[in-house]
C-alpha cells in the first residue's frame, strides 16, 4: 500500500525566514509523481510544486524548492523568505499509474508570524 | 479559463437523507476526482471518473457513488446519510494522466444533523 507521512502537524516561522516541511512516502512503484499542495484558511487547495520521480533534479518554483531523495523516499519542501500569505495547511501528495488518485499526508499547519 | 466549480458550497442534511454534489471541471479536462476531508481522517480519495468511466475507487461504502457526464461534469451522491459523513467534499479535475496537476474546487461543506 502507498502511504504518505508528514511528521510535523504544526510549524511556525518568522516572516522572511526559511522553513522546511518534511514528508516521507512508501511505495513499491518506480514511476510516480510527488506534489506539495497548499490549503489556506479560505480552503481552496492550490498546487505549490511538483516533482517527477524519474528526475534527479530538485524542482523549484520561486521561493519554493524541494529536496527529493528517492532512495530514502523523502520529499521535503523548503520555503524561503516566508511571507504572511504562506500561512496555510500544506499537504504532501503522491500519485502513480494512471493518475487521478492522489494519496495525501496528514498535513502540516504552517503559521508565518510577523 | 474558469476554474473548478463545486455546487452547492454548503449543505445541511439530516441522517437518513441523501445528497447530490456537483462538480464542473476546467474546460478540456476529462478526469474528475473526489475527496473527503475531515479533521480526523484527513484527505481521503473517494473515486475518479475519466471519460464517463470510473477509473479508480477508494475504500468507501457503496452509499457513496458518482457519475460523469459527456461534458465531463461530475456528480457525487451519498445515500442514507450518517453523522460521520459530515465533511468537506473536494473535487479536482485534470487532463487525466498521473503527471498532470489536479486543480481543486472550493469544496462543498456537508453537515449531517
């Protein structure tokens, strides 16, 4: 069975600082995709970043980057220069095969403090 | 392009009733997935429809069902509602492959009294 684990239920960071959210997953699949989604208090889920498992290069999107360690099945998200608008629940997710079935972690609630 | 639209945004039902939720995907998207979000269980996959066929199914009882129309719009139905069905129901649409991003709607908040 495929599982995703986020071991940090809550985190906080000062504005402008850097924070890293952890995610580990378990799968026997070789081809899959990993995502970080953000769900602000308004609750619309938004994609933050995507990583293809067959790519060794870590994905980056502006202030967001990942540290993808395939052998360790680890997929952490680094947020640089944190902003108040980054306050949200962050979900790590995994999909494989045909797609359509995202498997989510339990989420990390991130608070950015002024 | 318009985003994923879910209706209604809020619903209040009583135990034993049934409910239908609707999801209109982004134009051109053929896949619609449904998720249940609760504080205790987190985000759980219900099912996915692709080109009017159920392609994936989660571990939910048969009271939860869905369908997809030729225009890719999808509906989810829950029969004989239980208190534990109270949740935020999210739908997401995508082009249809694993690599494709799923775009989420704002959700339908269902409260069962």
